[in-house]
């Protein structure tokens, strides 16, 4: 896969960390903070581990501070996937 889409990310989030009651991941969630979606840093780390294994990539730990929303997280992952594809 060359690109991680929101639908795949939300599926992985549900598998790795569940889904907070009352939170609709199918809605407009791209710019909501992880905390607003009911996810803590452990949930994001579990999701990240899954993505790294599934896509055979390594994500920069320092970039996680800036990846505080699904949009920023997707941008971070997709930059790594694009760089891998370009090689």
C-alpha cells in the first residue's frame, strides 16, 4: 500500500485500541485531537506499532508530538510511505 487513508486508520485504531462510546470515527474527525476522540498516547503507540509492522516502515518518534490529530498522523505516515516508494 502506497498511502494510508482515514478509513484504514480508523479500522486499525478500533482493532488496536477500541472505540470510545459516543465517538463517531466515521464523522469529520480529521482535525480532532486524539484526546477528543478518546485515545491516549498508549493507544497511538499500539496503532503505530501495528502500522509499522503491516507496512514495513519505521516512523520517526520525534514526529509523534506533531501528529496530534488524524490528519497530521496520516500526513506523517504517508510521507514515509511516499519516500519508500520513491526509492
